C-alpha cells in the first residue's frame, strides 16, 4: 500500500465550533477537501474532524457533534477519529456522509447531528473502510470502498448490503484481495460509479454495474489522488497539490481551493522515508496477521511483485491486539 502522505494546513483564525469555541494558531493535518463554490469548502482532518468554511478558509466551523472520538493516552484532549472519506450531496449541501475506518455516518442537517448507517451482512467488522459515496437521486443508496475487500452497496440506508462483483474485475488481485479503493463518486443521471485506486493510482468508471473501465488521466507528475468527485457534469480529481477537472474529455488543471504547505521533515522522518523509498506492499490489520489469512496475503505480495507488508497491531480504540511486554501499553491499560 502506498505511503499515505499527510499535509499540514496552518490556519490562523477564531475558530467557532458546535461544541465550543477557542482562538489559537492551530496546525491541522488535512486529508481531503471539497470546494462547492458559492456553498463553501469542506475539509477533513486527521484529528479535528470535519470542518466547513464559507469565506475561503478565513474562518471555520466544526461539524463534529456526535461523531466518534479517539481514546488516546493520556486522554487529556478531544480528538476525533480519522475521517477516511466524505461525500456531500451536490444538490443539497446539508446531506453529508463520511466514513471512519470502521463506520459510516450520515448528516442531513449540515453536520449538526450524525447518525450511524448500519453495517452488516457481507460488510465485516474487520473491513477497513476507506471511501464512501452517496446518491442524490435515491437518498437511501450508498457505496463504501475498503482497503482490500472491494466495494459494497446499500439501497435501503444500510439495512442490507451487497458486494459489487464484476465479470472481468480489474480491481481483484487474487487470494480474496482487492485494490484499495481510495475514493468513490457517483453520477446519478447515468448511474456511473467512479472508482479511484490507491495502489495503481488509477481511476475507473462502471456504468450501470458493468465492468470497470480505465479512465485516461492527465499527467499528475507523481501526485497521489486524494479524492474523486462528480458534480455539474464534470469529473474532478483532488491531488496533494492540484485539482484536475475533466470536461468533454479534456482535463484542466486548477489550484487547490485551500493552499497547502508541506512541513520540512525532521531527521528521523527523513531516515524512515529513505528506508521505505523502495518498498511497495499492502496494509493489513491484526485479524489477518496469522494463519491461513496471512499465508494468502503473502501469496498476493509475491504474485504482484510487492516487497513489504504493514501490520497494524492496535485496534481503533488504541488497544494493542497482542500480548505485549512493552511498559507503556501496560501502564495505559
């Protein structure tokens, strides 16, 4: 799995939140952003949740009331779970859906309140949710993408889910392993699902459930695709440095709505980056790190020419999932 690069967005502002207010110079690790022009800009952050600005980033409102929070030792500050993806209804900016690694949440009042969309059936608790998309035309239809378990669809607000299966599936990599779905977008008029893939750095489209077809992309100059959006008849790609808009088959490059700066890495970070420079592999959680599941994933690594595997040994609550002899986890409980 490609190394996820996060960028710091430093905002000097008087910050007004639904749950309180404070004023300070804060550094936010920005994950994704979405510009709805006259309706405002939405950004998702590493630990500050979902933010919204009506004035191009001069002031921000937090849309986090009732969203799940992290439990991080020593538990002395409020942090929200990392938002892996979010989608705003282009016809109604009050409808927002977002995902964290293990859940999906829907707001129909602009983020004042959030309700969890039920997950179950083929969507397992061990699935790592990386992307989400909603339908404007059918308010009960949602799609979720995962790190290596494929794409799922619900047409009844999460009461039931089904896995999308294609006859000739370019997303399937063998041994029950799928491409990481980094972003999803839906064109309701043509029933076309747009699928961005993290490992391949590619975007596919599937019309009316047909096999995904590769979309020719502009020269992204090595930038990672952060998210894909469909609105007003145009496909939009957000990368780390730019925004690309496709109209009538032609791509147009634009600056990001909120300019980003990359912090200078410290010595330890530079050393880690050097060690990881030739690594390409997959991410797995601890549930897949032993037995037959692990052996199958090792087969995927060999079959695709990868040379690394990242194993997450803590769950979403921060608890270590193996019998560790380290002192700090024992003290923290």
